């Protein structure tokens, strides 16, 4: 089966963005385009479909043309709840697909071969694979077997919220990604926009090297 038909993309936009002052930071504009639009453009060729995980109603994401699914766990339970919601959506809408790739919606420079590299890291379809770079593990960027939805729900119901601990407990394979070059500068491929200062830096990088 060709690569784009093997995986569904889950874009995690369900957080509070408190360090950015609230609101949906993925809707902030960088280089004349919303961050989320840039992320979708990088991911769409790598996957069969995309679903956006977001809370408090999804109408604001309607212009992007993809379905929106909210956490089934109330109270902003964190990324694990978003991953669970995405996996359940894949089960219901693409029962023939075994994997979902999760991507944080504040990482506009992630690799265009992210999915291919994650898939190539193991021949075991049951393996959970998580991205790693020189700055450390990126627990919300990874390839998840859809069958993990049940175990995730059980953990969430027990009160588990720490995504890093959860993936380690479930034997996640670390997949290393090297630095990239953007505008002549070395950059972590999973550089994420958390603060207004990060937004300014991303704007400068894109201005120097439109993507």
C-alpha cells in the first residue's frame, strides 16, 4: 500500500496556549499564513486523511476543511486525551488504517518525510514510535498504533496525564531526526512556537526562507 494510504494525521490543537496568552496559537499568522495552514501543507502529502483535535467547539477550524474531534475526557486532560480522541476517530472513520501520526500544531518546520521515517523505524506494526531530536524527546509527535486507543482510555480513566511517562511505559521506539537548515541557520525540526518571542523567531525564519 502506498505511504499516504497507511496513516491518518491527528493535529493536536486542544491545549490552552497559556504561554501565548490564551486562544488558539495555531491560528496565529506567520509569514502571512496561519501556523495551522502551514502544518497541514506539510502533512497532507504524507497521510490518507487529517483530523484536528480541538476543544470548546470546532467552528473556528471549519475553513481548513478537515473534521474536528474534541477530547472525550473533560477538563483539558492534556495531549494523551487528544491522542485518544484522534485514535478513536480513526477507528470509526478509517477502520482499515492501523496507524495515526500525531503532530503538535505549533511546529511549522517538522519534516516532510516525518511519516516515512517513523514507519521505517520498525517492522513491528504494534510498535509506538516517538520523535527525538538534539533537544530531546517530542512526545506528542509520533506514530501510534490505532489499537492503543483502549489502553489510552484506561490510563486516562485512572487519572494518567503524563504523556512522557505513558509512552515510556509502553515501550516507545525513539526515532532520531537531525537538525534542519532554515534560512542558513541550523534549527531543531520540531521547533515549537510557545511564546510571543518564539512567534517572532518563526516569522524571521520564514521571512528569510519562505516555506
